[in-house]
């Protein structure tokens, strides 16, 4: 498609709104998602309700060029649908209590506003994925009255809220009703609901919520149906399911995030990190994971990075970019957000730039430009450097052919003197200084101090 024609198409579909952009002279068609795209990708998870005081698609759209400065390639929208009122928690309810799969939440804006958000993201070189909730609906969804057989029910025929498939115990998600995947008609309808957004809106993928609770054969059928329409459609799974892990494009590294939390409070050590990474290197080196220090659940229920990681927050943020995988920024982290964003009520983040915006900018440039920082561990190899203080110090190489980069961090709330068994000339990425290292060089790191050193 020619650029001018594409621009006219966008202006027509977006109601002649001006596309917010950073240094864009025309609006080229966004390239298809490929393995190369994912390899250098950075994800931003946006909580539309809490992103701004307005809590709308349009208010977020205005800030998309700011995300471009951070190197963001994929915008992950938390659920965009209307929220059921019945059994609602809090004043506004959970975004995961869907009232209608084919509508947008009126508090966020119209479907046209969503389309404009997507077109703006595309114009700025970003893809847009949305949360898809297949495990449940809200209690006001029309299926509750029209098709009660679509739901899991007890012996009395009463519809139940979701429960743990292994133990049968309720998760406590009483504001939603669990769907019954033994019902073939419901499965077929759910696939049609998923196809609706692919056919009528230009979304680029789904993040699959509670995917591990749903039979594998459903996902195989759903994926096949969607990819017939859009072969490059992206699927991200952020739960703990080994089977779904194999067929999605990206998977959330929940265990690594929990190890960061544990190391920060002294519950875990660098030895635990090493054991986990040895397992990753041998289990499925080609699988790509998402690295993060926060997300919507972690922030709301377990606390901000400042609460969970304390003085180690910056160190682990840098680690998510240096380790194999795709880094994720959660709503407001770039603005040093220090608030737990409530799940069921309104709040908003401050948009004042502090420490982290500049840090994410620098990390984004490094991630994009250094060949060794591949998302895949089998491309940008991960080589552990052993030292005398292995319980405190994490040091590793990332290397790709002749390009290599070194991450060194003191993962303890104590000072640490050490030597590295390496020699060479390095550039300290953050200070810009050139330093010479030999096995006799003595480093004296403060608690949680880190360095990113590029081999010259």
C-alpha cells in the first residue's frame, strides 16, 4: 500500500483526528510481526483506567509518542470491554469481569476511539494487543440467562465462580462466572468472539488470561482460526501452563520475577538464580519469555517495585533488559509510580518524569542496538562468570558472534569486594567511561550496585 493512500485511509477511519507522532513525516504501513520483531521487542502494559485522570483511550493515545522514546514496540491493553455490575467488587469492578465481548467499556471510550489508538500506535511503529478473557464472564453477560449451559454448574444447576482445576477450590473470583469448555457450542461462540476483533479492528494479538484453566484443544482450534485471517497474529500467555507455553509466541517469566522479589528480601540468593537459569538453558532455549519487575497483579496485590524490591529496584530493572527475554514496563513505572493501583476502583499515575524515564530510554537504546541482547538465549548466549562471592554477585556475559556485553551486580544489601576472572577494555554504558579490567582488578560495590560493560 502506498504511504499517501494509507494516510488517507487512517484519516478517514479515525474521524480526521490528528495522529500523535514523534518525527513522522508520513504514515507507513506497519510491517508484519516476525521473529526478528519479537527478538528486539519491548512491551508496555497499559491500565487504561489508571493511566490518566480521564481514564480513556484518547487520553492514553496522546502519550503514545512518549512510549516510542522508550523503544516500546508492543502495547498490551488490559481488558477493553464493559464490566458487569452484578456481584461487582469495588465501585468500578474488575476489568476481567466481561459484560460483552464485542463492546468497549464506555468509561474508556468508543470503538472508534480504540481504532484511533491502534492506528496511532501503528503510525508510531508499535503493535497493539489486548487482554482476552476466555475462562469466565461477568454475571450480567447475556449468556448467563440465554445459555446457562455454557457455564460450570453445581448439582442444583447453579452457576459457579471459577475454581482451581486441580483442587476444586474457588479462587475467590466471585464477581465472575466460570465457562464450561465441555460445551461445544460455547467453545464455538467464544472463537467467534475472538475472531470479531481480528476481523473488524486492526489488533495485532491477544494476551491470554488464565489460559492454563482452559483445555488445550480449544487453544489449538482458536489459534488456527485466527491465523487463517491474520497469520502474523501474536499470542502471549502470562500464566504457568507448560502446554500453552509451547504454542504461544511469548510467555511471562513469573518465576524469575518471584526470584527477584526473594533476593531483594534475602529469602533467595544468587545460587537460586543460577539454578533456575541452568534449567532454562537446557529445557527450551528457543522459547522467548517476558521479563518484568511488575505487572497489574503484582502491583495491585503484592506492592510496587519500591515496596517489594526496595533499593534493588533499579538493579533488577536493568537486569530485565540484559537477561534473555523481552522486557516489560508496567503502567507508570516510567514515571517512578510509587502507588499500588487499585484493581476495582479509580486512581491514576503521575506523569512527572523522574529517574526511570531516562533509565528506560537508555535501556531501550541498548536493547535495540546491541547484537548480543537477543531475546533468545540460544542467539545472545548467556554465560555465567564465576567469582569468589557467588552468593552475592551476579555476573554474566551476553554474546553474539564478536559482540559481547557484561552485566555485573551486587545482589545483596552489603558491600562487596571482588575480582573478575576476565581481561579486556570495556565501556561503562551508563557513565561512558573506558575501563581496563584484568583478573587483578579489585571492584568494591555498594549494596545493589551494578555495571553494564560493553566489550571494546
